[in-house]
C-alpha cells in the first residue's frame, strides 16, 4: 500500500515494529516522511500509529495532520 502511494521504504525495524517511508517532493510538493508504529492488540486486531512530517520552510502541523489522516484512511480502506 505504501509503495502504491509513491512512497519508498527507508527503514524497517522488526525489533521496534516500525516502518519509515518517504516520498520525494516534485514540483511544488515537499518531501514527506511517514513513520508507521505497528502494535498487535490481540489475535484479530493490529494498531498502526502514523506520524507524518513534511519538509518545508514553513512548518505546518495542520498539513501534517491532514497527511496522517489521509494515510490512515488509505490503510482502513486498503484491500490487498
């Protein structure tokens, strides 16, 4: 799912169950980093915490929150 959205996997740490991905900024877009923290809740449920950062001259927490929500929605609606 991450690769389908244009992200490249930067790091996978199985000990800490994290995936770090990025997408280069093109034209007017800024480079985006997304950290996925994966936790098993029980036999049927997995929790995925998403933290996004956008590299830009002006820091916009609102833009980062919108990106996080978009990614969470994509995860929720993902069908392999």
